C-alpha cells in the first residue's frame, strides 16, 4: 500500500492513501480523487498510477509543473521516499509494507495466547514445598510473606516501597542497638547516685553516732547535706514521721509523698529496709532515695532503725547525661539515615542501569545498529529475560525476511539523512532533521529561532541535552516513536512555542532493511 504524506507547505502533516490504479490530484474536488485546495495547483494537476509495487507519476498539463526530487517531470516512475513538489506543497511517497502488519498480528496473537496464563502467573504458588529446611524457609517467605509486598506494589512504585521499608528497618535497628547502650549508661549513672545517697546516710550515722545511741535526734548535724551538689532537698524524720532535720521543718510531720511512701515501705519491710534503700523516680530528672538511720542498742546488743532520711536528687550529671544521650541518639539516627539514603541511591541506580541498558540496546536492535542485546553488566536474574528478548527480536527478523525475501544486512542511515536534508532545504517553514538516535543533525533558520537551538552548537547532541524545555524535547521523542511504531505515518502533537500554539509533526524514513533511518520534524502554526 502506498500513500503520500505532506512534509512541507500549507498541507503539512496531512496524508492521502493511494488506491490501486489511477489517483488524480488537483484543485477541482469534483474531478479529482485527491482534491488539493492550494493556490497554484491546477484543476487537474497530476496523476499517480499504482501498479502492484510500482508507482508512476504523470503531469496532466499543469500550469506550474510537477517536480520529483527537485527535477521537472512529465512522466516518471517514483519510489518509496521520493519527494513530489507542487506549488506551495511538498509530498513524500511512502510505501506501507503489509509484512509489518502480518508480523504485528503474529506477535499480538502470541501475546493474546500468553495472556491466558496471566491468572496462573499472578496466582502462582511457586510449586511444591522443598524438603530441605532452608528451602522450606525460602519457599514460605516467597509465597506467604512476599505477596503482602506484591499487593503494595500494585498500588505504589517499587522504589517508594523499598525506601519506606529501608527507612523503617534502619530506624528500628538504631533504636534496638543504641537504646540499650544509652539505658545502660543511665543505669550506671543512677547506680552512682544511689551510692552517693547511701554514703550521705552513712555519713549522718558516723557524725551523729553518740546522739543516735542516746536517741537524741534533735541534736543531729546534717548541715553538710545542704552544701552537697545535686541535693535538691532532704528530710530526716523519726519512725513516727516527725521531722528533725532540716531545722526549718523541725517538729513538723512529713507531708511530701516521697517521704510518706518511704516511711510506709520501711515500716512494712523492717528487715529488708536495714540493708536496702528505697528508690523512686520522681520525674524531671529527680530521683528520690530513702534509707534507714541505724543506731546501736546497747540493751539489745544489735543495731536498730531510729529514723529515716529521704533525699531528693536533681544531679547535674543526670541532666547532662540525658542531653548527651539524646544527642548521641539523634547523631546515630542522622548518620544512619544519610547512610540509608546513599545505600538506596546505590541500589536504585545500580538496578536501573541494567534496565536502561536493555532499553537502549532494544532500540539499537530495532534501528539496525546491532544484532542482539549483550550486557556488559552482571545480573544473573536478567539473563533469562535478555535471552527471551533476543529470541523475540530474532523471530521478528526472520518473519520479516520470510515476507519479502530481503537480506537482513543493515543499511547506513547517512543517505537517508541527506534525503531528509533536501526536504529541509525545500521546507516552507520551521523544520529539523534528527538521526535515528534522535540526535540533532540539521535545523533551518526558522526552526532555530522558534526552538532556541542552534545547529552549529547542537549538531550530534541528543535533543534532550540541548532543548531548553525538557517537556518539548520529550514531545519530540514521543512523536518520533509514534511514527516509527505506525510504520512511517505522520505523528503530531500540539505544543506552545514563543507564546503561540504549534502542531509539531514527525515522519520517519525506513531503509530497505526495514529500520528507521531518521526523522523529519516540522512546526505548523495553528
């Protein structure tokens, strides 16, 4: 099947299918198979005769003539890719090979057959459970645990899921590793504070041994406690709860909850209280420590409790320790998070590199730049996929060769690029030529002004690297891919340039090896 595609002039982007036999073109809609409402074209301008795989062109006595590849003709044969120039319009003859449709149908049929197994894939249980212990663990993990994550992956991107779980794993690990260390540090500090409190209680007993033996608690000297750092307040009281020190509270009865609870505990556990201290965390870095004051009873021949000292500590060392522990904890979290981000980036880009390479090489094979996908990176999990794609690409080439009997040798794209260059020179508006790899080759002055890309600076560079607007570059790439996928049909999209709307059109030239050789891009103001 043949068609003509307008690549320049007022009808740029339009295309017309040629029927077998005669196809007349002219300005008169009633007398022509393809009416062209363009000034300068005669009422019956030319005739295109399609005879199997040959097309003949005949000028029907037009006023301004018909040009094929820049030469004035009366009668001539034309081939796929030839340029037909009429007044204010340029057409390109395009041969749409039926074999492409056949290949596509075969592939689609195989894909349809494959879809019958979709349900078995998504519901696949991985076969029977292995008999080895490690095999059973791996089997259960893959088929019982991983489906939960597969379900998440149906709704969220895998990189987001990996990032979330990696972050959670890092924070949990830090908590369970750092927290016990910090708790041990604080426990040691509190143990030291308890030892200090017991030392103070023993010091009260030592300094006031005679008064205690005489049970004269009113003569006790505890002034040194008021000078000790970290002692917030204290109360020394008898077993009845009467305060004897400090002097400011003399003969008052205890009211503070810690002193009351300490007395209750001491009285309820008299034997236990002889050797143990009563300790309570009062909050706000305050620690309450109470201890029995012992005195020797000459009549009984043993020591007995005669009073209780209750001390409330607000040690600076505890506050500093908490601050240092908190600082150490957050430093560990920050350092670990930075490490996790770097690890995630390493994992992500290392993984994506394999897929980017595979995508690039598939495009290279489709354009005829190489025979098969060969990876320079190691990832054994992708070997089967790579082999499957190579087999599929080989099968496509075989089907193509079976249809037309042509050799699969790859053609050089330079002659085709030069043909597109000739189109560019004859274009009546902004246009550019890209290679099969979507690299800049030619721009006319109108395209330079419109896109802001200079041919002298951008030649040989990918359009993504030189375009100021990445969205514009992505649009160019999309329509280039569309025209390849549609076997050479014009693809176009709307885009705003210089504050005005333009139709950006793309068409590709296929070589005899059936691979795309270059792209012709035009810009038509709406």
